[in-house]
């Protein structure tokens, strides 16, 4: 196998890996089966396929071996050759990777266009090296947050693991829940509350039907097996709709 070239991976950041998914299915491997061969968790394979997480060099090599292909083939010609849009002045491109419910869980809806959409944001001064991604908010269950995150807003997030931060009271995060043996993933935006023996992931809504998820504050607890914090929300933007002028006849 050819030596690893870091450049394609650098360009690939937070873009989906359709070739990984295609080759896995071609080999008739489930997410869990491939995860066991490579030596990572099922959720990690999911995040590699969707672009939420960038594979490390050793993980890419293991994936390529498991799927009998080279790393460039695994990344795909389009992914390997794709170019991120240039910065606009002091603003950097952040890929818009999907939709998330706000406060309640909803099945992941990912944007799978060949050319991803981008939002442009200034560099994050606190975490300049952490990967960023943007999500479109659906629903009303974070409409009373500070700042508000109404339906249609966009949240710009950092890869939570790459921030190196512990859970902190008041953090707004993107939470992933895995169900049905890893075949169903759901994302949600929530705010963290820390209690004596529990972590609460809370909606902030004008609608009282939305309730917090309460989990025992112990990573070894079985509840944590299906819940993972994947993003730290850093910015919120909302496009203002321009009403159309009625033409008189």
C-alpha cells in the first residue's frame, strides 16, 4: 500500500466519505462488523462516513486494509481532489453538514450534495485548531435560549473532543443518540446543567412540552452508551426573510 499522503485528508475535513459507506456495503459489512475489524466504536465508523469526525492516519490505514483498497480510493477522487472555498476576507468557510432538532431528538438528516454548502465565519480565537461544522436547526425547543435558536437558524459548532473541554454548566452542545443497534442516529441541541449526581441536557423553549434528558454523572453508566456529545455550539445565525412585494393589477 502506498504511503499515506496527508494532503487529501486535510482537504477532506468534515466532508462525508461516501466511498467508505459504498465499499462497506459492497463487502456486506455492518457498521458494527467494520468497527470490530478496525478496532474503533460503531459510532466512530458512523462519524467517519458522515464527515463528523476526521479519521486518524492509523484509522485510515486500518479502514483501507479492511476494505481492500488504497487510502486515495477510500477518500474517493472527488473527496481527495475537492477544494474548500477560499476565505472571504477574515472569514473562513465552515461546511454545512446537516439538520438537527433543537431540544428534542430527531433522526439525522444529512446534506449529501456533491459540493457541500458553506457558511463563512471568523476564526474561533479560543479553539483555532478544532474542526468546525454547521447545522440547520429545526423546531422550537431552543427558541428561548440565549442567544435564541429558532427554526431555520444555523448553529456553528466545534468538534467537542477537539476542544479538550469538560462539561461546564451552561454549555450549549449537539448531542447524538444512537438507537436500534446503531442503525438510527439522532441529533439534538441542548444546554448542559450539572447536578450533584446527574448531567441534564435541557431544552430552552417557550413550549413546555420539551423536557430534559437526565443521565447519571458516571461515564461507565450504561446510559452513556447511547449518548455522545459531538459538538460545542459557538455561534448562531439567522437569515432574515425578505417579504415579496405584491404587484397590483
